C-alpha cells in the first residue's frame, strides 16, 4: 500500500480521508489496494481509514482481530454493533468529506460497491461521502512499465493467434473442409494455451449476422459453417499466465475471399476513422498537457459514426479499462452506458473499439486497439493496427 502517495492524493482532491470497508470479501478494489488476504475466511465487517494526514486507523471485530494486521495504523477492536458505530464515528473524528467505493446515482458501477446502509451510517455522523473513483484509477488501475511490458508480450502472442486463425480459415476452405465458428474458436484457444496464455472466456469468432451481435459466443450448437463471401469478426483477449500480468484485447475483421467488397470496406473505414479519431484526441490532449475525461473520448469517436449516418448501429461504449482483468476498474471510454467523468491519467490502459452492427443486413464491424499512457504522457499502442479488412483467401 502506498500510504504517503494516497495521503498526498487525498490532500490534492480536498478529501479528509479514504474509508475502506468490507464484508465477506465483497470489495475486490479494497483487497487489491490494501493487499488483503482474501483466501482466509472473512465473516465479520472491517474498516480501514486513511486520513489525509496522520495515522491510519483499523476497526476490526473481536472474532477476527488479525484482519488488518499487515497494514500500518492503530488497531481498534469492537464486539457489539453499538460499539462498532461509536468507534467508527470516533475514528472519523472531525472529518467532513470522506471517499468510499461509492458512485452517485451508480454512474460508475465498477466502483459502486459499498452498500447503501453503510453509506447512510457514515452520513449519519454528519460526514459527506464522495466517490473514490479517481483514487481507484490512480492506485488500483495505474500500470507500471513492467506491467506494460507484460501487455506488450501478450500482444505479440495474440497478434500471432489472430494471424494464424485467418490463415487456418483459408487453409480449411481451400481443402474443402469448411470450418465452423466454434472450430476456429477452439483452434485459437489451443494456440493460446500452447503459448502460455490465460483468459476466462472467448475468443469471439463470428460471421455475418453473428458479427452483428457484439457478444456472440460460438458453441457447437449455434455456430455457422464458414463459406466464401462471409464477413468474419475475431475478438480475442488474454494475458500471460504469470502473476500480475496485464490483458491484451483486440478485434480484427476479415472477409472470406480474395477481394473485399467496396460496401463492406467502406463501412469498416468509417469504424477505423472513428477509432483513429479517438486515439488522436488522447495523443493530442496529453501532448498539450490538457486534462481529458473518458466521456470526451467516447463523444469524439461516436461523432464520426453518427456523422456518417450509422449512429444507431453503434450500441456500446467506445472502450473499457484494461488491467489484470480484461475489464478493469479504471476509467472507461464511455458517454453512452454511463457518463465516465474520471480523468484519463498516466499509467492507464484502455481499449478503443467502435462498432457498427447492422442486424437487418446481417453484418457487423468492430476494430479494437489498446491504448496505454505512460507516466510521461506518451500514448502507445502495442502491435499491429488494422487499416483494411483482411482478404482471407489471399493468405
């Protein structure tokens, strides 16, 4: 835990402190920031208060007094609930504004973790509860250069997997053994396993109308067989199978043929322009030292697709935070599903993945890259960036 850095951040934000609270290991953010041991059985409530200045305070139950022993600060032990309330009020003392894992109106559900009753309890002490969202971005989602290097290494493997998947589609069709979406997914999974990758689900392999479903999951029962003339979407995400590794997440488009039809390429180019516009905004803002928020990048990206007449077909946010989980708890590129008013800060990694999904035409498009902002404000993208649809039968 970075106590000094947290206290400096609290002072800068104008907060009197950051109150961590958990019950039954529900708050993964608190667990990661405070290095809590979530393998041990947790049956009682605990609190950990970091004031903007002074000594942190622990509040733990008599049954589990060891819960926060690895953390600095004074230990306070309670037994009956009235004692818990009194001691918590005493610990917070004269604090007027305290951050918790809370989001007004559930605007950012990733950090909206503390239950309403606990929020009410803190407010009953005359204390204003504010969101810890920006603090979470800084202390839970900030990536080091070592983290970034694990992302880059994962990217080399995932780019190879994508390339080999397109080639495998071509090989099988040329041999008269047309594959299903599920079969190509299994081929990709096997290649990922052979190269030391770890992931929870996926990848997505989708053709035609299935590509128009952003979260299509191929199974043996629902998969279509691939044929020449099909539009193919590959969305793949994974990380090195090593502790602390960072995910890599990309989406590429292919066409089963030697020449991509102009209509399909034209729609893809709108998507590509939206992606590149968003990336350029991030680069320009950091180069100019200008603050930038997740919702602003979503707006810039979405405007390109709206202006081209496809706004109704872009049905998800522009991007999500990336960390040890493929969907991390840092800033998202979003002004659709939520208005993410968190700043994009150095050390942040996030996807930029505009999509155009036209169900009535049985086609869908997405192009996805991962952007990383270094501590010096340089914006990097690891691996190849797709510029045109891949003509698969020419491979």
